[in-house]
C-alpha cells in the first residue's frame, strides 16, 4: 500500500509548482471541547481549502455522523468543487484527529487519490506557511462515486459482536481513561468502560510530539497487542478517531474496518450490550 500521508513541505512544493490539488479541512471537535470548527476554519485555513463538515456529510441517524450514502457523499463533495479525478488533501486543525475519517470516507467510495496532511494545520503553520482568512467559493461539479465499498470499510454492531466472539481484534482509539472507565465520556447518556475483549490502542500513541504520525517501527510498537493475522475492526467514541487507527494500520500495509457506531452505539445507556471496566 502506498502511504496516505503528505508532509507540509511536500504539499507546499506541489502547490507552488501549480499542481491542481483540492484541499479540505475536515476538523471535528468533541462536544465537550466547546469549539466551532467551521468558524475557526473561516478565520484560518490553507488558501483554497473547503470545509468538510463531518456532522453534515452523513446519513441521518440517532447516532453521530453516521457514514454517508453514495448519494449524500456525491452531492456534498460535488458542491465543494471536487471531481472523481481530483487529487484531494485533507487536514484538520488539531493534527491527525479527524482528517483520517474524511480520508477513509473518500476511500470508501473508490476515490483513491486522497492524502492526509501529516501534522495537520499546526504543522503547516509550524513550517511558516501562510493561511487565509476568507474562504474561497467553490465551483460546483457533478461527482459520481467510482464504487460503494461500505461493506469492506465499515463494521456494524453485529460485526463487532461476531469479531469479539471469535477473539478477533477490536482496537479502541479512545484515551486510556475512557477505555478503563476512570474518565467519563464526552457525550451525555453514555456508560463508561469498554467492550469485553476489546484492545486499547489510544490514538495518541500513534502521534508524535510534532503532531505527526510516528515512524513505522513505533507504529508496530503501538499495535503490539493487535493480532495482525486476523480481521481488524477499529472503534472509538463515534467513528472518527477509529479512522486514525485505520490510517496507522494502512501505513503498515494492513486493512481494517471502522465500527461506524463505535461507543456512541455500544456504550449508550439505552443499549443492552455488555460493558466492562478496568484494564483489558
């Protein structure tokens, strides 16, 4: 598998060379962070970028940002001026928190020429590269997905139950405190803890001090507890940072599926799923 990452320096070079690249800010903030990603995008973004709203480009559901249908995805990205032949680079305002979810979504609909800015907007700024404060209006185009690979890219609750029963890996990207149940969930109405049999792989263990993905040897270490010879499902709070684990696995040449409902489905108080606390 080719790397899905692009450095800030390489992106700047390619843009300066006049290469046509569609830029997307895919920032998502947790409910308890109290930040408006769209407003912050309008204040500072890479010149020419459009804002990809994960909460808007989704299938209506009682769960947060459920993966979009091909029709919803096509309408949204077409309105952003993106065609199936475009090179797309996704970044976020935090580093590698939510951009991988957008990358994953494009891949899910057969758009392979999509990259994630390693280190996100913070790394772009750290390199001394400029940002813009007024978003540029997109010229809408017709977008036709090349494929619908949702069954290969997503897992539902029944898939997770079956995987756990077969002792296959379900890697949980949430911080360790949320996994063990010591820390409360950022969403109301949620139980604390984890699925019995799940493996804790905090997304933070994949990110270095510069906000970039760690080296391949460090990725191998982060995924030490993951059985790489069996199917892998990634999970998190609502299916966003799980895609960050899937990005890390991709860099190791491994495939995985994202549990779209993640803890927002499994851990809600109205669910009858089993929840355990403590270390895995």
